[in-house]
C-alpha cells in the first residue's frame, strides 16, 4: 500500500470507464503504429516499383578529352579514341560496395554501329535479366530473345525497314531472328536493335568490354551521393553520374506517403489525448470531495497531482504496449490485403518500440496535466462544504 | 492547547457581504471536549474549519503549540493535518474503492514507500477499537451508515491526533447509531483526546466539558445544563 494504491484501485473499480479509456487510447496507438508501418512498406515498395522506370546512376569510362556533344546532339561516335569499361570488373565492383543492398540492378551496355540492308544501325548489347529490371515499362510485341542470335528491335527500326516479328534479317553476314518488337517508348530505344551482350561482344572481338553501365539504386535510408561515392571509391577510373532529378522524384513520392502518414497519426493521437484529457477532467470534478478529504488529512498538492497523473500514466503504459503489438498485427493484415507483404517483412525493433512507448506515455500524461493541476488546486474547505 | 484570538471571517457572494465571524476568541485546553452549537448558517463549520487549518480567517490568529497556524507555510500545514489534527465530517467521505483497513490507512498512503507494518498493526487496533474487526476487508459500500462513520473515526484515530475536529458527525445517522458514535468519542476523550465537535443534537452536549454557541457572528459560552 502506497500512493499508487489509490489510482490503481480507482481504475479497477471504474472498470468500464478504464476500459473505454484504454480502448480509445489503444486504438489511437494502434492506428499510429499501423499507419506508419504500412506507409513505410508502401513507400519502399513504391520506390522499388519506381526504380523499374529506369536507372538513376550511370557509370562511364573517364573521359580525358573534351566531351563531344552540343545541344543534346551527341557526337560521341566521332571521337577517335572511344574508351571501354571491363564488364566483369565493373559489375562485380558495383555489386560489392558497402551499400550493396541498395543496388537494384546493374545493366551493362555495349553500343556498336553495324550495317543492315545497306544502312547503319545501332546495336545495343544488353544483359536481358538486368535490363528488364530497369525497363519494366517495356511493352513487347512477340517475345523476348532466348537464343544468342535472337534480337529485339525498336518500333522505329521495324517501321523503317518494314520488318516484324519472326522476320529473319542479315546483319554483317549473320542471320538473326526477330523475336519481338518494342512498342513505341518515345526514347532512344525506338531506334536501336537489342541483342545479347555476350554475343555482340564475341562477334565484334570485344570480349568483356562495355561502353557504360546503368545502375538502379534504391535510395531509401541513404542519399544517392553515398552510393555514388562508394562506387567511385571502387572504380576510380570511371565517371559516375547520378540522375538527381530521377532520385528526387522518387524520394518526393515516398516523402509524400510518409508525410501523409505522419499527419494522419498526429491527428489520431491528438484526438485520443483530448479524449483522455476529457475523461480526466470529469474524473476530477466527480472526485472533488475525495480530493478535499485527502487534502484535509495532510496530502500535499503534489500528492494529489501525482495520483491523477499516475492514473493517466497507467493508461498510457498499458495502451502503449497493447497498441504497439496490435498495431503490428494490423499492419500485417493490411499489407496482406494490399498484397504488398510478400517479400517485405516488418522488423520488430526494440528501440522503436521503446520510443513509441515513451512517446505514448508522455502524451497520455501530458493530456492529464491540466486536469491534474485542477485537482491539485481543489480547496479542501470548499470541496467539503458544498453538498 | 489551541488558542483562537479575534478571528473574523467574511464571505462575499457577489456584492453582498456576509460577516460570519466577528472577532471570536477562544482558548481550548488539552483534553477538553467542546461542543459548538448554533442555528444553521450561523458559521459553526466556518469556525471549525478555521481552527482545523482548512480555512484561513481574514483577521486574527490561531495558535497551536506556540505557532500561529493561520500563517504557516503549506508544507507545515500539511504535516500538521497529517500528524496532529484529525477531522470527521457529517459524511464519512470514505474512498469507495478501498477496503476498511485501507481507508483507515489512507493518511499514511501519500508516500512512495509502502505503509510500514507497525502502522498497519495500529490501524487494525483502531478498527477493533471502533468495533469493525470482522469487517476489515470489506468495501465501505457494504457497510451500514453507522459502520461507515465508525471507519471515519478509525481513520481519524490511527494517527493518534492531538485534536479531533468533528463537524456534525452524527448528522447523517439515526439517533441510536449517532449515540454509539458519541459514546465512542466520549471514551476517546476520557483517554485524553481533545475534541471539538459541532452538533445540532442538543442531547449530546451533556458529554461536553464546555458548550459554545455561535450567534450573530460572536460566541457565547454557556453551561451544559442551561441548554436543556
Ligand atoms: N465558501 C463560501 N463562500 C460563500 N459563503 C459561504 C462559504 N462557506 C460558507 N458560506 C456561508 O457562510 C454562512 C455560514 O456557513 P457555515 O457552513 O459555517 O454554517 P453552519 O453553521 O455550519 O451551518 P449548518 O448548520 O447548516 O452546517 C452560510 O450562510 C454560508 O452560506
Ligand atoms: Mg456546517
């Protein structure tokens, strides 16, 4: 028996009121936790999906000559000494940086000019698997090449040369089967021919050489500058360019989701704490006589304040724990319904639990400070005289 | 010894001034049983509350053990209420969620430290003293009105106070139960406890050593017999 016996017993006796307060606050915490968990996962998966719309880092050979381009018109092919990167070294270096878990795709490219039906055409050698990760938006009429001598052609090429699916074309005395035609993309991809990079390297005598490598990095939790820095640390002889606008766009989408979640949970917690405050106010008014008696037998104002604050603290503690864990459960259910949860796990982090717990407890106590102050100010003679 | 010297109290309700006590002085010796009587609204409760620190007078002093308790700082007043003064009201004002024992221990439950065993034992003695030994673990809601008021007396006794203030302790009880409470108080007084009691029930003043009447803001001391 000590000063906490009073609030604990009071909560137990008014079990309905206590339960209602707990339910309100638990629901508040639950929605806060669930909204934040879900938004984090949705944001991540959002980012992953956005990453499929192109790369955000380009790795080039270091150019020690002036860049030969003007007004977006690239004269790179006019340069005499075109430099190449070694595919195996570059790819494995990128895949081994410290932040390798943030690397989504590493797509090497070899670009060569070949002749088709008397015309120059651009041939792009790609690693199909990696390429498709960053070109998720590609629509293909027909199917993807499977054999080394299968090719995929851009819509512009198909139109210009009047070739289509299943046509067989001869490029520098090798016969290729067109297995698919790209739907118009509005990009450079429309006017090139894609083929397996290994095959292009071997027929051109350029084994392991690539012109550049496109990288798709997931930027949640780290700035893209860090990734760029780590890649250039591993590959000092390359030029690395981050496509900042692409990154910013992705992060702002993710940021929006997170901001929305933050605002909604703030409003929910504010409402819940107002309810707790209201409950405490009525409790103080109901118990004025009780307070008067306590004061008349020597309880200090601080004692009375503590009794009411401890009541709120208890509610906060219980609702914090209940709300946090049920919030986890609800997030799983929501993600299951949204079908976003397959490859994503929400980790239980002790520090996050403790922060949430402390925050919730603090809010609950803060909501009761004013009613508790009111309780502490109750004048015993007035409280006891009024009948 | 409790000495009130020229205490005055005026209540203001709106623009109306209501002078309740006008320069009242009284000297109460240790071990006395004082009855305070008077019409309803004459200021008996006001007077008692001023003596027991619950209310501050506008003017005048109340001296207890050499200190003017009307000017004491808050913490001193709290310890006075905790150790030396005990107050019983017309209504028992028990905490409905605490058992009889816990209610009696209430004056000691304002600390983080659990109530010591020795105090619990004394509380049990007090409960036996007011005749509720068998009801120790019951909640007040299950007790009769007289029993509830006896718990309140027990709660007042547990700290072995210097002075017991009682504001119409029988006001809410029937005659027979009221008589039991009064005879309990008389027994305590016989053991040396100073008691100041406000009452409407004139038959109880025969227990008192002194009877004071409050009328028109002043007190008159009368002999107990003259009340009949
Ligand atoms: N806090 C207050 N504010 C204003 N007026 C008050 C206050 N307390 C008491 N009074 C007034 O002072 C007068 C005396 O009140 P008090 O309670 O002392 O009377 P009483 O003699 O105890 O009456 P009763 O026998 O009915 O208990 C009453 O008229 C009451 O209305
Ligand atoms: Mg009164």
